[in-house]
């Protein structure tokens, strides 16, 4: 289904953000064939029940539910595996990514020869100074360890060709390293500025220490992959 775009939304305890976000997605993607895969990652609020009611007015919505909380990477790849479109767009379900940026990502992806992914970076962060400082440190550390240069590893808004995404090595935390993992396979990845908005409801699932420790462990793993990847040419 070459014209279909699959939107993948990993969800964990975001019940109040779901209705407004789906309305925005419908407006941003009007006239474009699309499906929305909402993957509930073991929510303990009634996010799954809310998704069930939202299907009435959003026929393009497909709801998947993980048996237990498995993390953002698992929910993202579960949505990718169930996607029917050749292009997968990922974004957070907390409303901080603006769906109006999606058409620009898709246009740049299709207009650039050889490009397999377009990833956003938040040009004007709508977070506290402390959180922005943490992100700068995390970005610098990950880039240093992985040997890559990614402006904003924490921005979830990405458009990726599904076959490329499915071919990546899978591990908990891989969603933070998608541009680097794609480049390791020889794929062309472009970065583009996107909007960023304050969270409307709920609170962030990541704190400083759990993000720092997990990020360090995962970055060391990607560093190992980079140094040990196979490289050969047939004559």
C-alpha cells in the first residue's frame, strides 16, 4: 500500500491527551491515506478504554495492546510490525509533538533521492531550563559514545521507511538511537526542525537518573555495534 502512511503512537498512561491528539492528526493528515496505530504499553489508567471509545469517530484508528508494560521501544516496534503503509511516522502521545509538522517530513522524505528517514529536532524547546540542560548533556554524551552526530536524540517525531525500520537490531531503548542505527546500515537520514509544545495533561515518564543510566548503557551498546558491524564488498 504505497500511498498509505502509518502513524505509530506508543502510549503509556496518556488518557487525557489521546482525544485532542487524534483530532489534530485527523486535521493534519486530511486528504492523505493514513492509519493510526495506537499501541497501549500496559497503561494503568484507562487509556485503553478511551482508545476504544475514540474508534467511533476515528475509523482510521487501530488499537493494539501489549500484554504488559514493555517500554517505548517495544511499543514502537509492535506498531511498526502491524503497520500496512510503507512509511511509518512515530511521535509521542503526550501532545508535545505537533502533527502539523508531519506533512513536511513526508514531503522531504519523498523529495530527497536515497533518503530513508527524516527525523525532527525541537528548534524551540518548551521545557524547563533544567530539562533542556539535561537533554544537551545527554545528546552530547550519546553522540560522543556512538560516534554519530544527531541534534536531538529525544525528539520522537520521525518519518522512516518501514522496511528500514524493521531491519534494525531490536533492544530496549533503541527508539533513542534510530538515526544512528539507520546510518550504521548505510541509510541516508536527514534532520529537520519541528515544533515543540508544553505537555497539556499528565507528566513525563522519564526522570533524570533513570534516563541517564539507561541512556549510558544503551549508548555503550550502540558503540559496540558500530565497532563490530560487518563490512565487506563482493568482487
